[in-house]
C-alpha cells in the first residue's frame, strides 16, 4: 500500500534516510524519541517536504511531485485546525468539497460522519462553542469523511486526558475497520500503540531502526534503543 524506498532528506547537515513498507488495512504506530525523525517521515509522505532522492509509492505508483491535496491521504494533527468562523457542518464538509458546494449525497455524508463521532447535535455551532474533545471529534469526522484510503495522524490526541484519548483511539480503530483504511499514526504513548495498532515503526538516529507486529513492541526487544524506549514509556 505505502512504500518508502531509499528516501533521503537533508535538514541542515542532518541526513534522514527512510525505508518502510506498510500493508493495506494496517494501523501502524510510528514511534521514537523526540527529534528522531517521526514528523519528518510523515511530512515526506504527506508532501509537505520533498526528498533529495528515493521514492514514495502508494499501490506501486509514485506520488512524488504531487501536491499534498493530490495525494491519497486524509490527515489529522494535534492542532485540529478547525476554521473558527465556520460551523461544525461546514468544517466537516471541507473534507469533501473545499468550496462547500455540497451535493445532497455529500450533505448526508457530513451528517452521518457527525453522528458517528458523536457531534450530530452540534452541527450548527462554531468551534468556540465546543469543548476540546468535541473539536477533536469534528476534526476526526473531517478526516475520515474523505474518500482517501490512508489516514496520517500526527499525535492528534496527545493533549486530551487519558479517558477521552482512549475513547478517541477506539473510535479511530472502529472507523478505520469500517472503511478498511490504512492508518499511520505518530504517537509517543506506548499504551496508545498497544491499544489500537497492528504494527509499529520505530524511528531513531534519523532512520527506521525496527519494524514489527505490535506484540513485538517490548522492553525485551533485540534493538537496544527500542527496548529502552519502551521501558521508559511503561
């Protein structure tokens, strides 16, 4: 589904070098120490920055040279980036049509998405009238209402309290399963990864150091940096 092959990116004098392969339908936790390159990897995939060399492919087709909006991704970030002057209905609708000229079918999709994340009763409110958790739900609805087969999540729930974070993670897991979406999720919480991920990518030293099934994410892992990272996070 998603492959990074010999991808090189220079930031000042630092070289980031990534090789990775993610299969269709997997929920992959992208983990590693602060500054290790997780967000850089995600930015390369999303198209916010371009590699010096190498290739990034989706279903065997290179996506290099395409603008972020042309790539087959739906994105959700810690900063939910809702538009303050737009209603919940309109913010979700942006995921389908940037000009908000929605068909009746699309309007129905917006209402269904709002219902699925639990904000249907707030469709005509603006973001400042919502709690932090409700705003994050709106951002999630805008993400998954898109037809994109791959979701890129950059620590979207790290600012939420543990109970609400767990609730949102379960929601992502359920919605991804229903849509057969592939998910790449940056997180620094071991518990979050083990809660919903099927696989992990561990980034350290500006490269992918270890990959595996989520059951292998352990303080006993043969990769010393990974085992120390897990031990510190448990």
